[in-house]
């Protein structure tokens, strides 16, 4: 049996779906960090999400940044031959910022007794 009837009266507005290039989780635009390819083929973090150029999105999960850097997901998404080493360093640094937040949370959860 097929339930192919679409709900009546609900015509969803065409909301552009943003998707993390690593985990492929669709997310509201705000939940993702935009990266933009500049005209000279560099990659920059675009916190405003408004810069011109081909964009790719990553969520706030440091694992996704790691995966995107390791598996060339960013190059694919941004249609780059290769990520510039400087840009890779900047993105890793950004990733570290994300993970240190997480690390703090984890550290606070595991209360280590001073020896
Ligand atoms: Zn993700």
C-alpha cells in the first residue's frame, strides 16, 4: 500500500537546504559555518554567510572539519584542485577552536582528582 498523498494545505516554502559537506546532515543555515572560495582559489571562513563565491558548509562538529580536511570533501564541494596549505592551516586552527570548546565540556564532565 502506498501512502502517496501529500498533506493538504502545507505547501512548504522553498527554503534553501544547507548541508554539511562532511556528515551530509541538512541543517538550518545558521547551524552551519560557511566557507567560501575566493576568486583566486583560496578558501576562507565566512561567518556572515554573505560573501560572494562558491560556498561550502560545515557544522560545528570538529570531527566534520577533520573529515572534510582529510577526505578532500572541501575540495570537492568547492571545486578546487587542492586546498592551499595556508588555508588548510587556518581551517585546522578554526577546527581546534571548535574542539577546545568541546574539550572543555568533556574535561568538566570528567572530574579528575588531583593527585
Ligand atoms: Zn557535519
